[in-house]
């Protein structure tokens, strides 16, 4: 559907075309003069003096785009009292009483609605120049007994109560020649041919205002002069009057005499005024009344219609001063030869407090509109017109910012529409100027615009244009708005959009729903030639959409390539960013505009990407923000991306979008082959699009669970899958390994860790991109424990994981197993891990903090069956980690198996051991112990470490560790006694073969420090760790140590190297000489050794002998003194006790 671009405040919508203005069809000289509408009835007045009554027939409900049709019901020519004139001048509808007032050629007739039958049987036509003044504050549709209207007679304004049965005169106001009036409650703003005045209808007061034309030299007091009946309501814009007062007075008298002969409203011999003279109906008038009204006569005489000749009282208020510069002032009197310009009075009332009056100098000169309040004072600023308008209407009560601040309704925008002359390149043309009236000078620029009548109707001529505000607003449908806003299905395919199978029922329901909203009130009728149109406030969606259509391409043709103008689109988006919605239509309209603007901005990114251009960061951020704020369906955005569009999930009916969006998408996809869009990540595709869409989808994920999201069951799986897909594409270009804070990989983790919808599709994507670790995290979120473990097993087994994040996978697996409750899974994967990495695997079985506890015996059984290589590690963990020494024997057996198997199969390993002995013996003192040496120079091999553990266990001499079977171990070690010297030393010591053990330590290893430790410790724990603890009860006695030292002395004296022999022997005797007998040592030492070798020993020995002798002497002395003291104590005690007689029976032999 292609419609013209309408960006203005108002648009034209046709009401009726090709009107037969004459019965014979010859309507070239006949024009429309006035229009009125009531319900389904259209009344058209023509210059031929006919009233055309058309009846509206609604469109077919099954054809929503069909316009209502009008059928001519009747063509009437009201009777007139004049043979010439302008034809139908006014049609006044009074729905409250079902009547209509029609003035044709200055003749008033009453009719009954709607068929325009004669209104009153016995009321004759009346000469009247103007009828109106219906109270705008009253509801025209409310039933009433009568409606007060104002009749503009020659010398007065007559208020008539038009009822259903008959019209009744109830008041006359002394204001002659009234040409127009607008009434608000008790106040009416009126005008004659020269000036404006404000009337208080009830209090009969008049406030003169200002002249219509500033060049008029007549004072406002003369404004009531009615110059010529034929000029009333004639629509003439200017006329020439003689300045001769006398001549004018004569003309007025002639006119009065003519009117009085008509016997107005004659009925049964009585005039209309007789009803007002019954008892109780007398009124108090603010103006002097004719004598006939005061004498109580029940009959209307000719004097009622004559001008009032009594003196007039002074009028209420002084004339307010005009704003400076409104128009040029002229002298108070003019030259008799210069004609006076008569301008048509124009009055409108925008709201209940204001009247708008137009004043100027000449028809083709600029003029101003001035606002007058109910006190007759100027209010607000003026508005300007390029020339004096032919017609003027106001629309809207105006915005009230004070009410808005107080939390009340602001009202609606106020506009003034005026038919004025417009200068164009083709010359002056009639057009309708539109401007705001409710904006003060300090509140903003009062922008003006044109309705562009000549563009819409090129054949328009000046005389045929008419503008009028009808009695009551009419609801007008705009199918083009409904077309844009109604939801339509669209199917997103690979790089294109198509229309799915039609769902006539739902589409019809959507259209009906929106069409009920797309009703717009209008009260302004515009006619031109033989057609009538409504001037409708342009809906927001139409204005903004027209602006978007101007911004979506460089030309406005329907086939123009979409090339969005970003600056224009952003301006539109900014204009509506803070817009408030007050009804459903506004909500749908703003949502449509926001989404269309956001789509155009995104299309701009697509266009730039296809041109291989990287856009600025600011443009990308604005586009992203627009997408987020518009809440556009993310599936639409994804349809643009060739690598991501497969993630879109939609029903068989497709995606439901507003009709205007569907048109835009269809156009863009038909113009562009998106499959040719470059998809390089490190290029425009990634920079312009992927990162923008990524952020957009991340924000959409936050809406999960929001019931307001349409098709959430399809949208959110699409969002999750597409977001994962985009993150995988971007992250695939990054290096493998663990993630860092703020990286794309961290975002990917966050998505899967928080759970995704469309689980199966995400799994497929992760498998496709070989991101197994991320897949395992997804399984963790779904609590699929077996799948997590299975995926980790795949990674650890060597299957490709493109991300490379599972760096310490085995450790991660071990930690994860300790947190599980599923015993079967824990045993299965702990066994698998133990077989793969025994040290880690056995920790699962031995972890006392694990949620699944496996008894030791059961764990050993499982490991022996499924992971035999891990049994040793498990035993090590139990023995060394948990200090469970009951498993030492079994562990020793495993160590022996490892070491002996290695020595059996590897000559190189045997050579390494023998070489280690030679290397150690070659070291010069001081040197570390052999154990420290082999620990510091350990070979990175399992058998070597097992041997160290074996030495540790064999060297332990306390607790259950000392209970291993020495004979059995010796039997196994016998083939390798030369390679396993430390082991043989320990075992000899266990058997009590200390001499052999010390021989191996000194002669085999050359580990003299360990040999000394052997003597001190009695052969126990000589290969223990330095921090090892030896219980005191396991240490040998001093005598036993002395024996061991004697053996060691013999071994030191047998050292092959003489210098080493002397040095080691001297050191031993010096340090541990107290354990030796001097005579024994002296007998062993060679005679050829110098005394200084063992001088320290001799000195210490002699000192020890002297010390021992002195200690013995002192001991004996102390013993003697102690003996004397004890004897002394005994004697003293005996004396103290005294003798005791013991009776005894002496028996003789």
C-alpha cells in the first residue's frame, strides 16, 4: 500500500466526490457555499440556492478498506423573499430539538431533521442576514425543549428559543447589523461590518472591542448600523461605502421600512414577540427597548422592527488598547474621496475562556489575530496572517502547562487554520495556513505550515475553497493507519522474507481490533469544486512514518533503494524518546515508529557492512540503544545475519509484525542479497553487526519470564541459541585457554551457567564448534551429572576441545567427584581417573570429606580389579598421608615389585645404582648422607621414587612397620645385593648382623656419617627422613652402642685409603672416645701412627680416668659421712625412745 507522504499536522480525507451541484448536471457556475453534517446526513448548500441532502451508507464489513458512500436523498430549494443573492448562506443544525435553520438569499427558513421537511407549519420565512450564536458550552446532542439562537436582524440581535413545536422570541439585543457571533455561556462575541464587541447576554451589557479594519474612520459606537440586507453573510471580503452619514442614514431607514412590512413570524394574527409579552414573561433589558415592548401589547407591530430612536446609554467598558505594532494606525478621519475597506469579521473561540478576533488593514495586507477573554481584555500574544483570511477555524483547547505540572490533563494542542493567499512560483494561490495559538512567544517558536491545497488539488480555484467547523465532531476511519499498525504474518527464510500461508481469521481479528482504535475525530470540513473533505489532525504514526519514509532513502519513489539517512532517523527517535502514551493507539503507534526507526538504523549497519565500511562506535551504540528501547522482535534482527539466521524459531504462520514493518522488511530483503554479506569476524561484519546484536540479545535474555513478551516460547530459545552462536563465532578467533575477566569467553560461560532455552540446539552448536568444556558447563546447569562426567572424560581421553579451557581437567574431575552423591557415578569415574592418574584417582577413594565414602577394603578391592596401577598410590596415601601403618607390608611388596621389575628389565637402571655408589664414595668429606645424596639427585622415574619410599619403610623400626618379613624380603633381594646396598644394610641390621651392616656402610658405600648414626641408634631408622621421630625405648643401651662403635673402629682401621683411614679413625676417637676402652684402642692402633692422630682421644681418656677416680673418692667420702650421720641419728633416736622391757617367759631346759 503506497500512500503520499504526509508529515504535516493535518491531512485531508475525502468525504464525498463528484457532487451533482445542479439537477441538470450543468454545475460549472454553481459552487458549494456551506456544509453541515449530522449523524449519517450530509447537508450541502449551493450558490444556486439549493440544499442537497445526502445520506451516508456504511462500508461492507467484509471490506475494511472500503469508504462510506453517500446517496442523494433530496434536493430542496428553500423559499426566499429575495430573487437574487448568494444562494444558501447558512445551514445551522440544532440536533437537540431536531431542527435546522437555513438562510438562503437573506431569508431564514426552519426545517425538521433529518429529511428537511418544513419545520413549523405556520411560520413564514423571515428576512435575516445571519443566524447562529448557539452556546458552545452546551452539548448539541442533549435533548432540550428549545435551543437559543441569535438572529442578525437589521437593527438588533434577536434571541429566539427554537423548540420542537415552535420558535419563541424571548429577548432582543440592541446591536444592529450583526454579521457573526460566537457564544460561550452568557457571553457572546459579535461583530457588525466595522467592529467587534463583547455582549453579556443575560445582563444586557456590551463591551466595545476594536475595529475590524484599522483604516475604518467610524467610531465603534456606529458599529450597530445595518447598512444593507443583501450584504449580510454574503461572504464579500471588501466593499466600498460612502462616507456620507446622511446617505447612510437614509439607506438604513429604507431598509427598516422594508423589514417591518414582512410581519416576521406571523402566526394566527400574532407575531413571535407576542409570546414574550404574556404575564410573567417580561424581561429586564440592559439596553433601551422599543415602546411597543413596554406597553404590554400582545401583538407584534411594525414598530418592533423599526430602529430604536431613543438615546443610547454609555457602553460598559472602554476600548482596550491594541498591542503595539499589531497594525498601522490611521488618522481618525479619511478623505471623502478615498474608499473605506470593509473586511469580513472573523471570530472563533478556541476554549471556554477566549475569543479569537482578526483585524487588519486590507485584504492583501498582513493582519493579526487577537485573543480576548470574557472580561473583554486582550489575552495572550497575537498571531499573524500573511493576508486577511477568507475563513478561519480553531482546533484544540490548547496545552495548559500549569495543569500538567499540577498533575491534571494538559489538554490538546491548539491550532488555527485560515484560508489565505499564498505566494507560489506559479503565482498567488489560495491555501490553508496552519499555526499554533497556544504557544506564547517565550515558550517556543510558533511554526507555521501549509496544507498544500494546490498540490493535492491542482485544479483548485480561489472561489471554490471553503472552510468551516461543523456542529459536532465526527469519527473518521483511516485504513492506512490500520494497515501500518495491524499485525501481519511474515516468514523469515534464509536471506529473505516470505508471506506464510494466510490465516484469514486472525488477520481479520487483528485488523478489526486496530481499526476500532484508528478512529479520529474531526470537526473541520473543507470543500473545493464538487467535492468535500475532512481536515483531520494527522495521527502521530502517520506524521512520524512519513518522516521515516523520507529518511529511509535518498528519494521518495516506491522503488527507491533503502539507504537510511542516519541523522534524520536519529532525530525522529530522539523526538519520541520521552513521549508518553495515553491510550492504546498511541502505544501501538509509538511502538511501531520506534521499531521501524530501529530497523532502519540496523539496516544502515547492514548497508555499510556490505560496502565494507566500519561505522563509528557512536553509531553502533546508538543503533544498539534503539534496538533495545524499541523492543523489536530479535528474530527479525537475526534474519539479517546469514550465519545466524538458522537459529530463528517461528511457527508455521511465521512471525507476526505490524504491517508497516512487514512492508519495510519485504522491500529491503527484495533489494539486497544478504547471503553475500561478508562474514569475517575481524572485519565490518563482526565490528558493525555481531557485537551490536550480541549486546542486544544479552539484554533480551533479561526479559525471560515476562508475560508481556509475545511468542516467548519461540523468542527466548531463538535468543539463547543465537547468542551462543555469536559468542562461539567471536570466541573462536581468540586464543585457547582459561578465560579472563570481561572477555567474550566469560560472557559465553555466563550464558550457559545461567541456563538456556532451546537446550538441544545449544548442545548441537557446542558440539559443532567442538567446545566440549562449555558443553559440560551447560550440562552442569541442567544437573545432568552423568553427561558432565562423560564430556570431561571425552576431553581427557583426547577428543578435541577447541577452547582448551579444561587445563587441569583431572584435578577438576577429582574435585567434582567429591561433591557428588551418586555413588555409582563416583565409583565409575573415580576408578577411571585412578587408572588414568593414580595419584589423583585414589584421593577420591581416600577423601573423608567426600559426600560418598568408600570403605578402605572396598576401595582396595575396586582398585585391584579396575585400576591395579593405582593400588600402590592408594596404599601410599593410606600409609604416608593417613598414617595407616597396617598397610605397610603390602606397600613394601608393591615397591619391591616396581624396583625389582625395573632392575630385572633394565640394565641401565642397574648401572645407575652402581654408578651412584661410586659417585658417592668419590665425594670428599664433609659430604651428605647417602640418603640425602640420592634424594637430591633423584632420577625422575617411578621406580626411583618407589625405592626411596621402600628405604623409608624398611628403615622404620617402630610400630607395625617393624613387623615385615625380613627373610622373605631378603630372598627377593638376593639377586641384586650389589645394586641394593642400602636395603641390605637395613635388613642386616634387622637380623642383628651389625658387623656386616657396618662393613657395607663403610666399605660398600663410604657413608661414614650414617655408620656413626647406626652405632648410636642401634641400626634402627638409619634411612628415615631427617624429621623422622625415633622412640626412646627403641634406642640401644650404652654398652650396646660401645660394642657397635668397636665394630666401627675396626671398619675404619680397614679403610683402604690411608689418609681417609687416619682421618676417619681420629675423628671417631675424638668425638666418641668415651665409648671406647683406652687400652683396647691402644692395642689396635698401629705403632707407626703419630701420637697427634689420637692425642685428643688420649687426653680425653686420661681426663676421664682422673675424673672417674676423683668421683669414686668423693663418693666413698660421701658414703662414710652419710654412714656416720645415720649412726648418730640412730643413737639419738634410741635415747629418745629409751629401754623397753619385754616380758618373756623363760623356760628352763
